[in-house]
C-alpha cells in the first residue's frame, strides 16, 4: 500500500468515525430540555358550579403520592422523553398527544418496530377523578401508579425493561437534578418513575370548555346562553333517560365512568374477539364490559371506542339510537322492559346531530394548548 493510499484510507476511516459519533450524539441527546426557572404550579381546584362534591368523591390520588409541583414536573419530562423506549423512537406522548386530548387519531397506535397496539389509545384528561381500581379499557390495572409502567415494558409499545430505564435515566445530564428536587435524593428508582408519571397524568385536568362557561352562568337543566339552540337540545337529550340515557353511564360534569359496562357494540359480524373485563375476572357476566375515558375533548379525538370503530360522533350516537346488540352482560340502562331484548331509542336525525353538537361543547382549547402540559423538549 503506497503512503498516499494509506493516508486516504486513514482519512476516510476518521471521517466515518466522526460521522458515527455525530449519530450517537444526536440519538441519545434527542433534544434539549427547557424548563422555566421557577417550578410551574399544577394545583387545580374544581369550581363549585360543577358537581364538585361528586367529582371529588372520585379522586383516586393515593395518600402516599399527593400532588407536588416538582414531582409533576419530573413526570412531564419523563412523559415526553423518548429515552423510555428501547430504540428511543417513542415517548408516552407519541400515543397520547396533547392536541388530541392526550389520545391518538389512529385506530390502533404505532408501537415498537412497526407493531400496533391491540386497542385504541385512551384519552388521559380527568383520569384523576375516575374511581380507582379500573384503568385501561378493560379495567385491568388497579392504580395509575401500577398502570404507567406497563407501556414501557410492553413488547408492542416501548419494549424496554425497567432496569434499563433506570440505568439510562441515571446516566443523563438532566434527571439527577429533577429527582433531587422531586424526592430529595438523586437516586433513580422505578417507584419514583411510576409516582411522577402518575402525578403528571393526574395533573391533566380539563375544565375550561364552553360547557363549563355555561354552567358558571346557569343551572344544568336550563338553556345556556352561550350555546346554540341545537347544542341546548343536545344537552337536554344527553341527560334524558328515554333518549339514550348517556348521563346514566357517563356521569359527573367530567363525564367519566365508574365501572366497566357493556354498551352493546356489535361483535359477531366484525369478529371482534376482545372480551374486555371478562379477561380480568374470568366471569362471562363481564363479557365485553369496557371503561370509557372522560368525554371531555371528545370531538377533537376520533376515532371512538376501544377499537376505534366509529369515525364520527354521529355514528356513535346512531349506535345508541338503534344498533345496540343484546348479550347477557348488556348494561341494564340499555336493556328494554323485556330484559332479553336491547332497547331502541329511535332518535331522529335532528336529535342525533344535536347530541353530537352538544359533545362538541366539551372541547377545551386552553387545555389542548396549555404550555404546562406540552413537551418540555426543544
Ligand atoms: C404505543 C402507544 C402507547 C404508548 C407509547 C403509551 N401508551 Fe398509554 N395507552 C395506549 C393504549 C393503546 C392504551 C389502552 C390500552 C388498553 O386498554 O389495553 C393506553 C392506556 C393508557 C392509560 C390508561 C388510561 C385509562 O383511562 O385507564 C394510561 C394512564 C396511559 N396509557 C399512560 C401512558 C404512559 C404514562 C405512557 C408512557 C410511559 C404511555 N401510556 C405510553 C397506548 C400507548
Ligand atoms: C350502558 C352505559 C352507557 C350508556 C347509556 C352510554 N354509554 Fe357511551 N360508552 C359506554 C361504554 C362502556 C363505552 C366504551 C365502550 C368500548 O369502547 O367498547 C362508551 C363509549 C362512548 C364514547 C367513546 C369514548 C371514546 O373515548 O372513544 C362516546 C363518545 C360515548 N360513549 C357517548 C355516549 C352517548 C352520546 C350516549 C347517549 C346517547 C352514551 N354514550 C350512552 C357506556 C355507555
């Protein structure tokens, strides 16, 4: 090998090395963390014009993980950090996007290495005020603290062992300080990760919609002066037991659910084999019972239901109007006076559009763009 040639080879090797190093740097330090000097205040109080007592009764905050602004801040960073997935391609926010009410517009979300999730992503707003013991569509997780670590290890989601997460986090430049502020020690543990992710999730409270504005000025059953006639009709129908009885299952002013229920979605023809809560309890009486997230911001986050089968709110309401499928576990609200038959509410087209329009009043633009819930990375 002539001197010149060796020289060129060496030079090329050096170039490749430099290029590779750059790659490593840009994938591990994906982006720069930018947090304000003073810690953000995440405390929210539920105003008295909402059914506050009923809402507060559902608070699932455990006594050993009471909200603290520094812990929520750490949770926010973890929520948006791609370090939590094996190939650093996904964060929690990949499937729970703020502008879509912390859900995702895909029927099933893209997970690790081209795999998709088994169910549609759930909207996270107001999860704090859902009674404990039933998280995920099928109610299989009993606490949020327990729930939030599952996507990290799930092979179709982030596919990373919790030990590796702890090691990775420990070796970053920014986490030790955040752990110190949150927990008084920079030691990283899975319990602390779970607690802070749970606290950030619980901090996502959405109570700034036109419905809230209306309630601040009127009684719930009066027409709201900030609603159109169609929206007021939809509101009246939503609370009417003879018109779908939406409020019988989606209750409190946050429109949450208390226990998994079967709302009569068709499964035979579509061959949807998801048995829901039955998988958890082993009882056929729980066949196809599911939990729905808070209906706040529902209009901005199609598609709907655990499998994302409906792409519009009109389709959802039409389902309740005349497509309810009977099964033993069908919820009593949706059985007719002959319990072996499903109810038909037979809503007309105006009523269907009106309920859909009312659901549109639950959109909270401030929440969907609030900087304190947005990515802290730039
Ligand atoms: C690949 C997409 C994906 C990623 C990444 C992901 N999730 Fe989810 N999340 C889902 C899906 C899908 C469900 C519903 C799963 C089910 O019911 O089986 C869900 C459900 C949840 C729920 C339950 C909500 C409820 O109302 O019961 C919480 C809380 C949650 N995710 C938080 C997180 C956190 C925190 C992270 C990051 C550590 C995360 N998710 C990462 C897709 C994802
Ligand atoms: C028997 C209880 C029950 C009644 C009554 C009921 N729902 Fe539901 N709703 C559910 C359940 C359970 C789910 C979740 C089902 C699933 O995903 O498999 C759900 C899901 C939804 C969703 C989709 C939520 C999401 O995040 O994808 C919307 C929207 C909705 N319901 C609106 C309504 C409206 C409007 C009415 C009245 C016309 C109504 N519901 C009546 C139980 C009920």
